[in-house]
């Protein structure tokens, strides 16, 4: 998604997009399992992504990452992780019904 929908991004280094993907997948699976912390984790992820979409990277994140932060990678990572988790749930349900 990052390279397809943001052609202005010609480089990307790091795993922050993957990390956000894991976070989003965990949230989807936790929501499906009705875990008590799922809503809070979902809210935190949405707040962070919303902040980055409106304001930009979280202050000092560039210094921690030792380089510029590509916030769009976080959003696309979250989309990918949530999509993967939803597909995982669908496949698991289909296997159970067979």
C-alpha cells in the first residue's frame, strides 16, 4: 500500500510498518476473542494513527528511530495486519464448519 498509493515515498527503512501490522492483527484477534484489553488497544492504535495522519510523526520519534519517520507506513501496516487477521478468522471459521 505504501509504495502503491504514495509514489512520493522513494525509500523506506525499518520495521515500524510491520510493528503496526502486528499491533492491528493482535487487536482484531483480541476483539474477536472478546479480551478485556482489546478496546483499549484498538483505541490507542486509532488515536496514534489519527494523530500521525493529522499532525505528523509523534515528537521525538525521528530521534528514537535515528532518521525520518514515514507515518504512512504505520497506517498501511495496520491495514495489512488487520486484513490478515480478518482473513485468518474467516479461514478458521470455514475450516470449523466443514
